[in-house]
C-alpha cells in the first residue's frame, strides 16, 4: 500500500496525472456551477439532467452510426436541455409541483434511454461498447484527450460564471428584484441552465448518472456552513470539489477494485456531514450551544424577575424566598429552579441563607432593570401602538431580554421617564 | 422526489442484507432495504430540520451518499456479491421467468418475482386500505392530523417504509431508476385528471397497468428493454393526459390548488 502511495504522489505514471487533473478540474467547476442551482432552490435539476441525457446520446449514436465524441456530446446537451424546458413547462402549466415534474421527467427520459440503448445493443453495432461510460462513469480510464476536453469545458464554465457573476447572484437571491432593475432574467436563466447541462454532460463521464447530482450540490452544501459571503463560499466549494476529486482518485488508486466516482462522492459527503454538524457558528453543535446559552440567560432573568416581583408585592426585599414561592410566579420544575438558583449564586446575583435564597445588591439592581424594561415596553406598546393593556404582557416578556442599553435610554426619553406602567405598577429606576 | 431518493438510497441496505445472509433471499433483502429506507428518511428530515439545509439539497446529499456507499460495498466484496451495478440500475424483467421456485418435490411453481411482487402488492393494498384516513389526513394537513392525535411522523415513516419495500421488490424487474417512473408517472397523470383522492388512486392503478401492458408490446416490437419501454409508455400516457387537460382549460383562468402530491 505504501509503495502504491509513493507511486501515486511521484506522478511518474502519466495516466495517474490525467485522472487526478481531470477529477480535480471536474469537481471544482461542477461545484461552482452547482452552487447557483442550489441557491435557486433547484438542487435536484442536476439529477434530472444527468438522467435525461441518455436518450440524446443514444439518438446521436443511432443517427451518426459511430461513437463520434463531439456528436454524442451534442446529443447529450440537446436532450439535457429539453428535459429542463419540460420540467419548467410542466411546473408552470399544470398543478404539479417542481419536484414531481423533475422525478417524472428524469425517470421517463431514462426509460426511453434504456429502451434505445437495448435497441442499439440488439442491433449488433460493434461500436456500441463505450456507451456505458455515460451511465457509470470511467474516471479511472481517462486519457490525455479527455483531460483536455474537461479542461476546456471547465475553463468555459468558470469564465462564464465570472463574467455573469453579478447577474447570476441577483437572480439566485431575488429574481423579482433582478427583473425590476432590468436584468434579463430569462437570458441569465438560460445561460445558467446551459452551464449546468454542460457541467453534467462532462461530469457524468467521470462519476456516472446517479452520483452527478452530488458533484453539483454537495460542495456548496458543505461550504455554506463556513461562510456567509458568496464569493468565499464559491471558492471554498470549488476547493472542496477539487479536493474530493483528488482524494477519490487517490483511494481508488491505492485500494484495488475501488471505483473512483463513488469514492469522490463519499469524500464529498463526509466533508459535508462534518461541516453540517461541526462548523463554527452555523453547525448543529455550535448552534445548540448558542441556543443553550440564550435559554439559560432567559431562564436566569425570569427567575431574578420573579424574586423582585414577590419582594415588591409584600415589601420583603432582602428576605429569603423558597422554591415554592418562585414557582407560583414562574412555573418551572423544582429541579430546574434549584439549578438556576445555583447558577445565579455562582454569578453573584443571589445569596444563600439557612431558609432559602435572596437577591444580592447586585442581583436586585439587575432584577429591577428587567422589571423596568418590561414595564417600559408595555407602556410603549399601549401609548404608541395603541395595543390594549391586557395584550402587552406576552410581548414584553420576550423583548425584555433583548433590549440594549441604548434602546433602554431611548424608551425612557420617548416616554418621558414615566412613573407607572399600564397596569399601574411602579417602574423601578436605578438611582 | 423522496421516492427517487429512497430507491437509490436502499442500495447499501440490500448489499448489507445480502452479505449478512449470504443469499439473495427476498425477505432479508426487503428488511435491509426497509431499514435503509427509514434511515434515509430520517437523515433527510434531520438535515432539513436540524441542519438548516433546504429540503431538495438534503434529499440530494442523502441519496447520492448512500448510493455511493452501496457501490463501494459492492466493489469491496465483489467476490461475494452477485449483484452488479447495471442490474441494480435498470434490471431486466425478461430474466424474471428464469428465476423460478422449485419445491422440494421438484414441482416448478413459477417465477419467484411474481410471488414476491404479489405479496408486496397485497401488503400495500392492506396498508392503504387500513390506513386510508390516516394517510389522507397526514398527507394533506399534518398539523390537523396532529391535533386529532394522529402522528404525522409515524405515518410518514410507515409510508416511506412501504415505498422502500415496493422499490426493492421491483428492483430485479425494473431497476432503481425506472421504478421511480412507476412511483411518479401514474400518480402525476391521475393527479392532473381528478381532484378526488379515491378516483386518483383508481386512475393511477389503471395507468400503471396500461403502461405495463403497453410497454411489454412496445419492447417486443423493437426488441428492447421491457422496463425502459414501460417507463416510456408511462411517459406517453402522462403526455396525453397533460395535453388533454391543457386543451380543456385553455382560455379559462388558471385555477390551481396548492395541495399537491409528493411521491
């Protein structure tokens, strides 16, 4: 195995270089084009095209009678194009949804393709043997000529994306707006569809019909978890696509019998899953931690508020409160309340005595501020938005955790430092 | 579209079941595929809800990944697995009569696939019959279903398990991709023609049967793949229905209802 690895990285075998270059170029350019179909929420259109080019290839073969490469690609391109048009037409002109139309078109086109393919096989034309490459891919048997074709097409793809970057970005995010500022949406969609078909027609020879969709959408699906800025996501997607192409080739080289295409997709999917789960900021894990942080903050603040309200109602500031008393104000489970007590004590907002917890000086100021924000907001809603006083509590309960000191100041000024809220409760100021 | 995804995603389940049992025993393969069908449904939901991925993308990512896994498994155990990619992808119904069940007494009781598909047909009919109301409510209005105490999630998973069963049972006859034609095309045709669910199911069944018969004759006449021809005919029938509906509604204001069928 080590010898194989050394062999691989020494790149002495011309064939290895071709395959590696070919898959990297393909992976990267498909990722860039696929990103836009992803953004237009048409991720599966690539799958439809991939299946739909089969009849085109067969018809081109029947008409041409030979395995002329250019001829087959043109056939593939045309039938891929027709499939997109049909999906659009069916979606627009009937009550069927887009995903149904995609599934319908891809399977029927594929059926027609298989029918034609078996027909060709029966006809006994000796040249038909290579047609299968379009179905299952042939990454491992790429030769110099293929790499040249791939490179040319990839360069075309990337240059076109570069030239129309702004328009593509606009129609991907807001088609109506793009239309309104005079961008020719139909033309740009046409260009994007052509690019997609082109990417699929070339990519399919490397990874096969079924896995083509992955080359288009998975790199972007992974990259978008790492950044929010489109150019950066695109570059990242291209890198992920290229890297997967490279690793897939490597794995199939060092392990005998391993197919290249599926390994490319395997590497891609693993990168995507890792990104979805562990990416900083947008990943599942970090979002979970963030949510937990906010949930705890809100729980803490609610309990502090409950302390303040009880003390306010019976003038018992500084006296210890029991769990049961808090529970009447804010219905959490006993266990949760005890946990929050401990947390608040650690932070210095609560103090513990023999008979229970009470607000520290610091805690009392924080609680007073929360109560003030709550009541200010209630007053604001009734005065300025004319909402009935009995409808404002819920809203204030949510917003009180989010109001910033700047907003707080504005509210106070706007309401002219009011004494009481709409329910005639005192607004406690910190002085 | 989930049907398409599942038909591809069950591949590793079939391979694992095959390696486990060491035979092409239909029941084991059905169980393996059913399990993978449920797992892929779960994965799709997980990526969509927890991972914040748009639903079409999570479908695409899930099924390509599982399919790649299946192909890798096949390649890794080529010596032991008597399955090949081509067979999985587009099957050949013409071989079905060759794979017959021979009883211990030596009597040939007919092709295995017929018994398998017959059993699955009965199961599907029983499932739809018994769960008709639940399926209908959870398909059209999951929130209402939940308010009635019907678990939309449970029925969704049950439905997907049945989609997997049907897919796998059809595998050796039509292959993973063309089975999608039969999952979607008849239903889409019927959906264009009627608004009533019961009528729709009825029309869809008739369309399915017609495509099967028509496809058979088409395939014989040009000596091609039967499964491919069946999908072609299903597509033609859809085309006719589509043109018919268009010509009928032409001139009218386009009235569409938002509820639609997800295969």
